[in-house]
């Protein structure tokens, strides 16, 4: 039976989305292993662990909500992790999204953070769950959540009305020492 061109296109799109979903799930599940594999300076955790006076590795202490450079987020509605971030010093509610390549700013949040883009800056396209969107690429000076701060983060600004919440994507998360999800909690460490 011959498939129409439209059916072949639809099947190809569905296969692409399934493949992308499988890659994202694998990236989340094996985040620590992938990070160690791609980092040329990766060292075993034992080398970084605090040691006792006798030189043995000190026992692990569980992280609290915000302790030093560790922040713990609890899953909210539908398993989403929300946080109040400071982007260039401005308080902005974000959704932590391991499936987003970049930090993706709403047009309004970008302006709130002092990032101004014009019509001519929207020269790139991004594939989203809702189709293609025009975006402008920018660099954010600093993003912080509680005591964690990351500088020089690549981001995209979406056209007005095309994105309803700012997404804290992998361009931020990949700069952390650890971003781990377990039992309804996300632990961020820098």
C-alpha cells in the first residue's frame, strides 16, 4: 500500500518527536554520566568529597532547601519545577525545563531583565511544541536562584505573545556542578 506524501511527512514528524523524547529522557536519566563523559576535566566524585582528619571521605549530608550553593526545588503541578530566579538582578518566575536547549525568555521578561530586542533581531527559528517560533539570540549577564549564580548564559527571546513563561533550559543547567531529579525533587548545585 502506497502512502500519500502527507502521511509520510506526518509519520516522519512523529518519529522525529519520539526520537527527540527518547534522547531527552536518556539525558535526564544519565545526566551525571553524560556530564562526566563530555568534561575533559572530570574527576571522580571522591576527589571532590570532603575528608576527615584521617583522610577518609566524610559521610554525605543530605541537602536542605537552600544551603550554601545547593538549592532544592520541589515538583509542583504536573511535576513541573518552578523557581523565582533573578535574571540580571530582576525577579522573574521561571519553569526549569531540561528539554529546552537554551534559557528561553518571554519578550516581557526579557525587557524586565533589561534585554531589549527589536523586530530585526528575530532572525532565527526555533521548533517548539506548538510549531516554529521566531527568536532572537542573546547573552544574559547573570542568572541566580538563591545562592546559585551563573554568568554569561546563552538565551533566546521569543516574539511577543509566543511564550507564556520563561524557561530555564540547558544553557543554564549545564553550567552547574549538578542538576539532579529524584523523587519529586530537583537538586541544583554550583
